[in-house]
C-alpha cells in the first residue's frame, strides 16, 4: 500500500418510522410525531456514513461493530457510534478526505437544518465541516420512503492513508 493510497466506501441504511420515537437525522433532533425505529437512535444518515467509512477501510459494517444483541446500549446516539467507528479507522492508519450523504424521504425538509447536520457529523469525526456534505432527495411518492413508511440514506466516503 502506497502512502497516497485512496479508498472509497458506500453506505446505505433504512429504518421504518414509528410513533412516539424521537426523529434524529445527521445527529440533529427533528420535530416529528414519528421517529426511526432501531436499536440506537435510528439515524439513517449517520448509519450510512458509518458504513461508508468502515467499508472504505475494509473494516466491516455497523452491525459487526455495534450489534443490537445487547452489546450496544439501546437508544445510543449514532454520533457516538460514528465517533467510535472513525477512531478505529484512524487507528488503522486512515483519514477521511470527504463524505457525501444523501437523505431519501418525502419529509422532513432538510434545508433549514443542513448546516447543523454537517456540523454535528463533522464534530463526531473531528474534521472540518467542509469535508461533509448532506443532501436530500424524494422519491416522488414511490416506495416505502414515498409512502412515509420509513426513511433511508446513502453515503459515500473517500479515505486516504494518513
């Protein structure tokens, strides 16, 4: 492996929406009657980013590091998981070049909180927020995200040898 080696990883996550659960996206709590079901806070954006970074480093996925079988505290913040996963990637000799996160859902609209999400994700990774982008798309009413049954996200991360 050369010093200038680059690697890319892709992460995808989806969770069902559930009544009475807080909605957290990109590390930011969003006002909503429904949140994402999951063992952690269900933050699909952070989960996709974790998988992208781990995948790029060849270090498995979120489920292998943070299983929902009791080893990971219920309701844990996905930012804590992101910080932990990235510290392992850093310890293996990699650093994040940049990451692009895409939220998939009809609602909520992310424009008002996009900068706050970028800042929260960058803070968990201890990188400049200019290295993180957060975008959103709808499916124009198609599929589980279009019907409002759940939300999804995809992320791609570029890492390099530190």
